[in-house]
C-alpha cells in the first residue's frame, strides 16, 4: 500500500527545507573554499577528487549560485533577521532556534516564523519553489 501523495509531497518539502537550511550552515565553509580556489591555494581536483573537470565545474557553479542566493537574502533582510541568521547558522557555537529566540528575547513562534521566512526566501531565490 503506497502512501498518499500529500504525505510524499510533505516529505519532499521537508527535505528541501532542511537542504536549504544546511546550505546556510555551510555558508562560511563554502566561502572559504571558494576563496581558496580563487587564490590558487587549492586546486579543483583536490576539492573534488573523484569528479571529472566538467563535473567539478558544475559543482563549483552550484556552490556559487547558492552562496549568491544566501547573500541576497541576507542583504535584503532587516537587521533583527540578520542577527537571527548569524546566531542560528553562522555562530561558532551552534545554537538551536529556540536558544536563539531566548538570547534575542523573542518568543518561539516569532523565531519559527523568521527561520521559515529565511529558508523559503532562499528556496525562492534558487528556484526550488
């Protein structure tokens, strides 16, 4: 017996959401990687050892596209949303969304709204929605 389409769609949406959220968490690492490539510190073959040159190029293009989308979303966000994103995704000591809410003095509902807004806007920028 297969699952209803709505259940499958919900799982896909959740997976997309979590994927976009992970891209935010990986932002600092990916920026560093891109800078190392541009400075010649790292070769593309070192970064993607099992890929052909064209496949590595596509992965690099994808990384740049995601980084640009995150930067656009971040730059267009109000100051309090930027602070929320910095604490949630780019903090050296990772915090959960409810810990960020407590630290910023906002309620949990508002924190969830902000988290969802950041990720949905990122998905929209990337054409994932």
